[in-house]
C-alpha cells in the first residue's frame, strides 16, 4: 500500500471515527455504564446502520491460520489472535495496529462462544480496515467438516446474510475467511482483518459445551479412554512442506483439530491433513498435558503406518522439548525423562522428517493429536527426590521389592518390573508403602526392577527420577 493511499485511508478513518463517536461506535461512555451496557457493543456499519450486539458475539479463538503469498514482515500484523475480540484498529503514524494481514489467498478460521444463527438482515459482519474491504470469501460451519459459503465481503459489503445459503434452522460456531487474491494491495497484501462478529446469535446450551468420552485402541492394542477436551483445539501455525499436494480435502490445518474423523472415500479420504515433506504443524490445547503412567501424547496418523514425525512440547511457544519421533507403529510418546519434572504443556509441534514422502501424499497425514494425561490447571507442585532400591527377595514365584523412603514432596511410589532390560511391556504397580510384592511370576526367569516416587497435583501425578535398575532371578 502506498504512503499516499495510507494517508487517504487514515483521513477517511478519522472522519469516520468523528461520526462514529456520536453514532455510538463505543461501549456506553462514562459515567452512564450499567452492567448490562458493559456486555454489549454498538457500532455503525458501512451502510450507516447502527447495530448493537453482545460482546461475546465476537470471535473468541483462532482455530487455524495459513497466511497467503505474498504476505508481509511486520509483527504488528502477523499474529492471527489480532482478529479476536472487539474491534481495536488504531493508526500509528504511517502504520497501524489491531489488524491481521491475511496475505494474498490467506485462510483464517475463527471460533465463537455463541452460535451464529439466521435472523433478520445480515448475520455475520467482518471488520476489515482501510478505505474498502478487500475481497474475502466467507464460510460457516458447526463441526469444522461441512462448510457453507455465504458470500464475499468487498467494497462496502462487510455484512452477509445466511438466509438461502444454509439449511433452515442451522447454527454455527466457526467462520472461515479466505482472501480471494483479487486485491494484493502492495505492502499490505490481502484482507486486513480487525474483528468478526455474529449479528444474530444464540447462547450455546451447557450440554453442547460438556466434555464427551472418547475411547480408542492404539497400534499396540492398548486401550485408552480420554475426553474430547484432551484433543488439540486450535492451530497455532502451519507451514506445509515441499513437495506438498493440491487437494483441498487435505490442505486445511484445522483438519488436525478435534477428535479423529478420518474417513475413506473411494480412492481418496477426508479428515486428515497432509503435512508435506518437511511440513511443520503447531497445535494448541484448552487443557494441560502432563507426565503420567506410560505414554502421554498420541498422534493419530492415518494409513498403514505412521510416517516419521518429530514431536515437541511447549508451555509458552518459546521453550520447546523434543520428546521423540512417531514412526512405524509407534504413535504414542512418553514425557518422562525428556521434560523437567512437574511440567505441564499446552502446545505440541509436529515436524515431518522428510524420510517418507509417500507419493501423492508426501509427508505425515495427521488426523488428530491428544494428551493421554491431562488437567484443567497446570501442575503446581514439586517432584520428589530419587529413591533407591534396598533389597530384592524372591521365593515361590514371588518378588518382594523394598526401597528407601522419600520424605519430601512424596505421595506414593511406582514400581515397574520387566523381563526386558529396556522395560518393554512392563508391569507397573503404585503404592504409598516402601515395600511391594509381585506374585505369579515365571520361575527361573530374570526380572529387572526400578522404582520412582511421585507427588500429586489434583488428579495428576508428578514423578521423580527412576532409581538405578536391579535384577533378580525368580525362585
């Protein structure tokens, strides 16, 4: 965008702001602020109509964002969360803040805390900054799978009506914006999104917000039960690899959000994201992932095998911990020994290693990612110290393990035995005592033993380090 155009737009906006202040483009001014008034927002649309909506009718979270090309290199306009909440666009000299630059053909998917419904007149409003709205396709969905195109916002048409474009009685939690690439607009290529709101909305019933149980059997035939909240809920960032693919059923990163929904369709499929060779996908969770017994993260990668994918976790998107690689039939990973004790994480990053380009579906094909041990709050207790095995005794097919007591930050102990030095398929038991007996073991067989103490934060366990391994032959 040229400096001249910027100044013209700035002048336009200042005039609009002067008009809007008297028309009500603010939450009710002091001192006449009631509790009810604080919960609504009034603005004048581009056609001069005054509109009042609930504050929570605005987009509340980002499901996914894939910037277009060309894009820009200005941190004030690159974070997709800029498009959340109330309009907050502000001119700063020759620049601005509060607006997200989509980039030519960029795609942004937003989630709402209220259902968007078909009412009188327009139902969805897009706040795009500047003298005109750059052409942007708008779609709505309630499940991130089936989308309904409701039109394009452009020129002075920033509001769209659902009527005649969606099934009667439908309600929607998601809005997808796709810049059409028709207006690259110089230094600010693509649409510049400040906010998106529903003009006719309804509260989401409590039952629709409740967690549901999800059960699955992993690739080693181990059964798990988790809740719908255990799965990634939004996309932080996605950079496709090269080569990638050109199939719209597999290119939207939000396909990796929510519970698994992969489905075969003839020789094709839907519900899975193609990463591309070397692709990088960062997912966010509404809960915290913690270290528990066994695997803590599970990657649902479709097909006959899991293409090699590096997995990392983070609590703040700054410090990352690599916890391993999922490949072959290894789709679950354990946090133990790879992250600081007592840590909790809200982000998972997947990076295709490029070792399995796999023809027309290059790179990993991700259906979903979930935490196997989760909590609503971050773990907030210290891990216990390392314990030590005192004695191992065996008789009549039994094995008795004694170990040193840990006095601080300890709520119990986990004891593992296995016939494998690497503890493949171990038998685990928990106790709050310093002695435990395993029964019905194979006589003449050598068993390896290790012990660790644990603390508790709510229902989550915070483990200390494993003791040195000892072995004994069963009598």
